[in-house]
């Protein structure tokens, strides 16, 4: 499929500083109390002694080296810690308000990121799809959209690069990249910072950080925070009378749910950092990341009353919706069964745990700087939900699970990047490097499909409402790449940048058709336990599991020409070709009899083709009125193939 996005114009920034020399919200932060100058303050340290009037310089790393935002030949927006502090965003998604052509939302039924740039994004939770907008934290590619909505308390700067960015930034992307740089420990400085927020619905957010020196050449920073709330939804959905082929305890029942609060949050997270700088040319930052999310399930609200089609929806036919719902606040009529089946435990809420260790090492020598980025991240998720937003209660108080399910996965990600950025002191400089990432996912969904009791009758050995139906698959993927980019300065005003990357992606997917737990061994054994969905893993029960392999190799490249037309006006043009590897659909595995026609199932499960994007953009960046007015404009045209 070919998709074209018409040319659009993006207003990148428009800011007016006061006539005094007050810094703009995106100004570079002041040095630390001990006088230490961080990378963000390089421009200030190198500036002439005469004070700069108006807007301060914004330093970005969009080209893998420090550069002035106003002379960087790509569409990039920078948000620093000062603006973050002033705007008090809930997470990095809220920062989209400051960035053109960038939108952020959450995926329905999940507290997961749905980022989009220039018309492309991801709105599903499918674990094997690589999002077109990548998120990097201290140069580590965060692979899961479930944990990309990062808290902003510990963030030094966020840079949003729009358009394909495969040349320099981690895994290839077709939409853009969000790069997050957290606050580093400061040498020879003792400091404490904190933030407390309280709001309605029992909302409380407490965050704190401490910086401790460890001699003259090392320092540590510990950051910890929590977010809790009672939730602002109510389990108030009304139903009935229930009709269909149903057990007597549900037939004809009607009423409303108990009105309990739903959607509360309970998230704890921490980062421990150690900065070691034994010499002036060696810097090593080591980090440990810890997240524990025990929030309520994200409630569902049935909005069938908005439906204007001619064919009634199933929940309406079965009497599970309220025709007068339009007169009730939607937040007061969410529906949640609260089931506590071992493999679909909604009462326990979502359980997401992350442990990560990372190392960023820089070694400077006479011709440039070597940088190593290493990391390992382990994420475990159990995410249940009542997807239909409609249910009923039987005469014995049992809830009808129209469609309850728990999506569980274990994900392990290893990454290593090594690059060299030259500093030759002449008209030419370059960056070369290599990238490796290995990502393994074990994924299962356990479902309670009570609607089949209402439409088809119960099973021969029980009821759908109380019998899990399990879908499992897994993937092992590796991505390897080499890249290079060089910039040549024809004159002090005219620069040309050329870059390329070659990527090799290999993916192996294993899956089986949906089964009852009793069928996992290939026969029928009602004694097989299933405490969590992942207990039915394709590795633990390999009967009738198919294996599908695919691989791709693709070049990506970029060319940029920038010209400083006047001291106040910079113009540029960029062409880039981006690539995103193919992916498998984690929902493959229908109602076919278990073990039937495995060859056809394997063909159905094959990966999508890779997606490519060709992007053309041109723009200018300007500052007027003695640096008091900044105005940037970009026009772009992108053509996507196999979107």
C-alpha cells in the first residue's frame, strides 16, 4: 500500500522575550551551585563575555554532537528542565503541546503511549509491532509502548526529531524520535530537590532526588517517586434484562453495578545513578532503573448509544447496555467484572515491573570522542481488562465476563551501541558507529468469553464464563546496523551533511492456535493448572506450535544542506529515506480446531512487509529584534510505502 501525506507547514517556534534580559522558558539552565558546567550549558560557557540579549541559545544533540538549535538542519524541538518545571506535565506525552506535528495519547484500555508525528503513529498494544516514533532514554531504545510515558521529574532535556531518523538514532523509525536525557549526578555538590502534588480523587504525587559527591571524581544521584489515586471512574454501568442462551443465574437479570471507584493509580519508580570521571577525558554514567506499577485496570465505558448504524450491536441485543446512557456522565458508568480467576485477575489490577541497568561511557582523545551505550531491560506485564464495558450480575452474585482478558508478557532487551564522533578542527567532521539490539518476548492472553454462553450455549465440560481460552506466542528478534554521517563546511555559512545506515533485522516467531488449558499437551487433561496466562507459554507447552522466520536488510540515508543566509536567518533542506522492519500480529490464532492445518496457520502468521518512508523537507530558522523574536518554519512532504 502506498500512502502520501500532502505537504504541510509546521510552525516550529514563536517566542517573544521581554525587553529585560529575562530568559525564555527554553533557556539553558544555570550552572550547578559548585560552578560545574554541564553539556546543556556548553553554549553559555563558550559564549563571548558580552551578555547575549533576548532569547538564550538552545543546545541540542540531534546530530550526536552539541549544536545550536537555530543552525541544526533538521526539524527538531527542544524542551529543557526549566520549561518542564514551569508546565508541570504528568508525563512526556504532555510535552507534545510544545511541539508541532507531534501528538501523544494513550492506547484505549491501557496506560500505554500512542505517539504520532507527521501523520503516522501506533494505536495498538501489539507487542511485536515496532512503533514508528521511537523513544530513547539516555540513548537506550525503549522497546515497549507500555512504559514509554515517562515521568518528567528527573528529565534534563527532551528533544523531538520529526521525520525518518534511521541514520544516527538507534533502531530505524519512519515517523520520528523522542530523545530523553535524564539529569546526571554533579561532582562536588550536595543537593536535594523534591516535588509534591495533591489533587482530587485522592491524587498524590511525591518525588525526590538527592545528589551526593563521592570524592573529587565521582558522584551519585538517587531519584524516587510515587503516584497514587483513587480513580475518577465509577463501576456504575446498568444492564438488562439479559437474554440469550445463558445459564439460569443470568437469564432475565437486570440492574446496575455497585458504583465503586475504578482506575486508580499506584506507581512507584526509582533511578540510581553513578557518575565516574577519573580524568578530564573519561566519563562513565551507570544507572539502575526500577518501576513497579500496581494500578487498577484501565476502565472501559460502553458508548453504544452513540452508534448510528442499522445493525444492532451484540451487547445491545443481549440486554447488556442501557439505552438511556446518554443522560449519565460516562465516567460514572464504566463496567468492570472484578473477576479473580487465576489467569484473569482483574481485582489485582495491572502488574508491570521493570528492571534495567545501563552504562554510558565517553572517552575523548585528540581526534574525537568514543561513546559506548550498553543496556539491559527486563519488563514483566500482567494487564487485565473488561473490554466490552458491559456486564451483568447473576443471582449468585457472579459477574458475567462478556469479554474479560489478561495480556501478559515477559520482555528482555539487550542493546549495545558504539560510535566515534570526530573533532578534526577542519572543514570536515564525521560520526561512525555500530548498533546491536536483541529483544525477546514471551506473550500470552487468557480470555473469559462469556458472550459465547449467551449466543452459543455453554461448553460440554463447563461454561465459557468460567473456562479460560488461551492465546500464546513468542518472538526472538535481533537488529544489527552500521552507520556513518559526515559534514563538510564549504564556507563558514554553507554546510553539507550526508549520512547512511545499513540494517539487518532477523525475527523468529512461535505461536499456536487458541486452546483451552486442558489441550496444552496436545490431548485433553482437565488437571493442567493455569495460575497466569504465561503458564501456557509456547516454550512450556510446544505441542502444535509453529515457527515462522523472516529477515530484512535495508539501507537508510539522509542528505541535508544548510546555509546561514544572514546572521539572523538560517535556511536548510533535507531528504531522508527511513525504514521500519516488518512485524507479526500477536492476535493470530483463531477458533480453528487445535492442531488443524498447521501449514495454513503458519502462512497466516507470517510477518508484514517492512515500511519505508521518503521525506522531503525545507525550512528556515530565524531570530529578529536583537534575538527577542524567534520564528522557525518547516514544510515537509512524506511518501510511505507498505504503511
